[in-house]
């Protein structure tokens, strides 16, 4: 179906008012859960084909998180949908004030290839819970997963309610020329700018989940062995193709040698002596991306890894030491299994390094010093992050997730997803008695005194 006709069909369905009924939304979430469970095995196969993900990683980082979010949102959507009373100022006596949650209407969800199931279905959960109709555009780079998602959505919903549009750049352009009531985009900064530009033609509100160079800061008070373990997990998860992966490490010089040894040991422990032969270790999404990431490796600074296999599009977990801010690997988001180590003399130097760069999507600080923790949490701008761990702040329905500045705008997960896809109406219901006369003309000194008494 042509995109224009599809959107027209969804708009007619939305006007029917069926999605305003919270029971209808809950039933939709039930159907989505059943479809995810039914297609679970196909999703595992598709994720393996697209990104080389193991079954365990696919459940831990995609399918399991989808089901967890789905069940959390379904449990709470009824209470989130209720009108909420707020206080009424004395000047508006006698009245009551409340807010009403309203769906936007027809929303577009554009998802990326790196977590193609999770980052497609999680925004959809919020959109449906809030009462919207939805057009879903998954990435063409993760073609196998996109096909399975298309089958899953087609089985769970009629296209007038939720539909998948597959394809590449042509389909993206066609969709962005249409008028939507909300656009939710996850992907790179450059495409994010284009999405925002196209949305501005219709004054369509947007959420942009982008990326950036997320720092990991480690000081001399940190538990270095544990820091290495958790950093290796977060950095090389999905072969570094994670929007919140630690992009580079700022490490105090005094603990550099000790920490580097721990990192090497952890890589061997988690991925084996020959990571490219590890059946649970993934791959780059395509050859273009494979070659781009390889091009960021400076052989003079290579201290661990660096092996690659063009046939399988795999790059081993790699560590670069002695990196400076002028190196090629520091000029763009890596999005691959490369860990650049930069040393600093102290945490003030690390803080200034972070502050003078664009606001990152995530920041991680390993320390046992409260002052250092507070310095970065309170004064360094970033989307979200962890103290003494990496990436796990993404995997909860109790916290909103989103970027700031060039790393994005808006947030979702749990209640934040419902709020993102809802417009909150502010309502004052004024009772007919009494009708205080002081606001009406003609004005005089007594009325002004009364107004000053009430409005202050």
C-alpha cells in the first residue's frame, strides 16, 4: 500500500475513537505480547543473521526487554490514562483543575539496525498504550529482523491500526514527506537532523534518540578489576554497536598499567583466546561498516585484539592505548569493538575533557570517591548513565531514557513512553456559583485591591 493511502486509512480509523478506550489498548498490548512469543524463535534466527547475536544475547538485550517493557506498561496503562487532579488557585474559586491524557493520532516510528527488534517494538508499545495508530519503519540494514517484525505486526494488528513499511532510503523519504502527528526516530545524528527538518514542515513534534561519544571515566579509587569486567561487557556487547556503549575511556595515569592488564584478562575470560571463533561473538552489520571501523585502528597504538575476518565481518575486541584527542578514532562515534584509552592526571582534567565536547548520550564513572561522583553527576551534561557500571540504565522500565543536545531530545521507557506519545490537556472546570465580580470591567480601586489579595 502506498504510504499516503496507508496514513489516510489510519487517520480514518483513529477518528473512529476506538483507540481512546483503554480496554482496547490493553487488548492490543496482549496481542503484541502473544505475537512476540509466537515469533520468538524467528527473531532469534533473524538477529543471528543480521548481527551474529547469540540466542542468550538476543533474549537478554532484545526479546526479554521487549516482554518486560510490554508487561510493565500493560500493568500501569489504566492508571496512567486517568484524569489527574491538581490544585486550583484561590483566585479561581469555585473550580476544579485536572489534566486529560490524549493520544496524538498517527505516529511514525523509525528504528535502527543495531537493536532492530528492541528499538522498533519498545516505542511501539508506548505509542499503542497512549492510544495512537502507528506506522513502523525498520532499518533496511537489518533486513532479516525487519521481515520478521513485518510478519509479527501484520498478524497482531490490522494495517489501519499498526503497519510496517519495509524498504530503504526511498521509503524513508516518502514517509517523511507525509504529515504525521508525532515522529519517533532512533538513529544517527545526520539522519536525525533530516527527520527534524522534514517534521518542521508540518510542525510535527519529534523524539530523537541519537548517539555520540559516550565517555567512561575511571579514577584511582575505583575497583579496577570490577571496572574492567563491566567495561568489557558494555563496550563489546553487540560488538560495540550499541548507542550507549562506552565510546572511549578516560583513565587516571596512576592506575593505567594495572587497569590495562585487567582489561586484557577480561577480554580473554569473556570471549576466549580466539574471539573470532567464539560462536556467541557477533559481527558488523555490513561490509561498509566493517571497513569503516577497521579504518579507525592505529596499528602503532594497538595493544590488544585487532584481528578481523572479512568473510564473517568480524572484528575482535580491540584496545588502543596512548590515544589522544586528535586521533582518528576520537573524531566520530566508533560504533564498533574498539576501546581507546586516554590518560589524565586527575579527575578535574577528565571533567574538563568531557565538558568541552558535545553532550554525550551516556556517561559512566567508576569511583569510590563521593566528590568525584557528584562532580560528574551534577555538573557534566549527558543523557543518562551509571556509577560503577555500564549500559544497564537502558534496561529498566522504571527510568526514562533519552539524550540531550546533539545526542537527542525526549525520553521513553515505562511511563515516559506513555507520556511521550500523549498530549496532556490542562482543564479548569468552573462551577456556576459563585461568580466573583472582581475580574469584570468596569475596574475600580476596590476591585484592584481584591485582585491583589487573591493574585500574589
